[in-house]
């Protein structure tokens, strides 16, 4: 059984559907009821069960309640894929409000910790498992106006290394994917052709290409891979081409 956050759209939804097709039961968490309905329909078309839960991952009590229900209804998770995140509009450090800053870190970092903490209560009593976290190329190459987002994703990479050490004794691997530009609703309005013209891959990935990587990381062939950031960016970090001030 796999627990997926941010499952109502984009990469999280693609992961839910792909893992369902691979034989997993799915616990889908998202803030959007409409998105969860769409994901549930796709998972059920793949002939898998979907427990859809409307959860704000920034609220530790909601996370704990959701994970308790998952344990009761579906049992022990063997995979945890934490795609939920916010990508705020650009704002400089000098101008960012405390509320804006808190929301980014509450979702992108604290929400991940809450989910891992609650899931490990279920996962450590069984036969191992897989945890996949989401970073971003923004953790490595920043641009003006994105300090909170980029810092939150850099923290995820550090967190992933620590979790790999802590969870390894239970047979649980922890890896961090580092997506570049992915064609999802989160970046609606972005000029993707600009990326296609300049990225070494001459291609912008869709969510299912990321989901394919997550499926591998959740499978038996990835048992020796843990504590690693895995970049999937079409060559963006190889060139540093688009970094710029706001």
C-alpha cells in the first residue's frame, strides 16, 4: 500500500495512478476535494482501491488522524511519496511577510516531517519500505524572489539524508527526487517552449515521467539506493542557464 500526498494533481496524481497500476492500494492525500475525486476515479479504473483523504499536511493533527485511519483501513504502508508543496509567487526577502514565510515552510518542510513521523509509526513494525521526498532544482540554483521556496527544498535534501540513516535499520530506504521544470498545473502560464529550446534534453517532462522514477524507487530493484538526491531536470543543473533576478 502506498501513501501519496499532493495526490490531487500533477506529480502526486501521476504517482497514485502509476503505483495503482503496479498493484498498490492507494491512500491519496490532498487539500483539494475535486482533485481527490479525479484521482480516485483514475486509481479505481486501474482496479485498485483508493482511500481519498482531504488533508492539509501543514496541520499535524490532520496528518496524524489521516495516518491513523490509513492504518486501520488499509494497513501498513510500504511506500510513502510526499509530493505536496506550495510554489509561491516571487517576493524578495526584504518584502516577504511572516505569514507568507510560514506557509511555505509549514507545507514544504514541516508537512513532510509530520507525514514521515506519522507514517513511520506504521512502517517500522513491518518488513521495510520506501520513502520518496520532493526537492527541486531550486535547492541548487536559486533566483531572486524565491528564497523561501528554495530554502525549504534545500532543507528537504538534508532531511532525506538524516531520515535514510534513522530508518535504515528498519529496512526503509529514503531518497529525494530533484525535479526541474515539469509540465504540471503548479507552473501554469510558464513558457515551456523556452525550456524545450534550451534544455540539453530539448524536452519538458510530464508528471508520468517523474512517476516512473518514483515507481522504481519504491520497488525491489532500488534496495541499495538510499540517502540520495536524484535529479530529473532535462539537464537544467548542467547549464545554469535560466537563473536570474526577479
